[in-house]
């Protein structure tokens, strides 16, 4: 068990994130497109040891470049997990603007899209304990780097991609908080509790499409 204030190992972080992907994202069908790349081992799990936003930005740029250069058959997307920085959701939302600016500076707009997940994720206009927020709640703060070409293929193959968000809300409302807790994919005990997080924008991730 991770004690408060203790930094989890990379293996622990990846294991918890994999469990969340398997049990929640795939298990609840929150993302109909996730199963294929996970089963094929095409999801790259990267843990940043950054303790400042500046250091995280360096790691993000490195992962963006690596994803572009990688063979999609080996690495279709990347989950950049950063357990030691941006644990406050307000700071996380602010950093997304910087992250998307870096994407533009690297001339990767239209090539890579960023999605965002956080233990204290909160959509605008919702209470912090609204079950709807759990569609984007991950064990640790996480940036999801996605190839636009893969998103386009996935959306084309799914007859009603726009309805996914609404379906996810219905799924989570039926599941309830007790059901979510039974999944065992919540924030680890060592994760700081964000007691002052302001609601984030309805779609803080760039583009708004979901894998």
C-alpha cells in the first residue's frame, strides 16, 4: 500500500493505469475504440518523474516527437502519466493550454491530439461528486497523446460517435459511486485530495473527440 507522501514506483503507476484502462475505459465501454490498441499492445505507457510543469513540458515534447516517429503498428498512442505534478485540477487545466501551444509550435496540430484525465476531473457546471466526472477520472494525472489518423478511422467505423459521451454518462449513473468504488480504479491513497479545484471547461482536452 502506498503511504501518503510516498512517491509510487513507475511499475505501480503503470499497473494502476492499466487496471483503470482495462476495468473502466474498456470494461465499461467508455471508449469503444480502446480495446483494439490495448489488446495489441499498441498503447505506450510513459511515466514522467517531473515535479514542475516546466519539466513535464519537456517530457511531453519528447513523447510527442517519439510518437510521431514510431511505427503505428507498434505504438498507436501514448499515455503520459505524471503523478508528482499538476495534482491540483486547476493547475492541470491551466497546463493544457501550454501543452496545446507546444503541439502547435511543433506543427503537430492535425497530427496529434491531446486528451486529458485526472483523479479530480470536473466538468464545468457539475458538482465535484457528480458521477459524470468519472468518465475522465484516472488514478493519476494523465495526458493522452492520440494520432489524428487513428481517431478518424475509429470515428468512421463507429456509427454514432457523437453519442458516446451521453452513453457514458448513462452507464456511470447506472453504476453509481458504489459500483465505481468496487472497480478499484480510483485515485491511490497517496494522491493529494484536491479540495479547492474549480470546475474545468466542458471539454478541456483539445478537439473534443474521444478515443
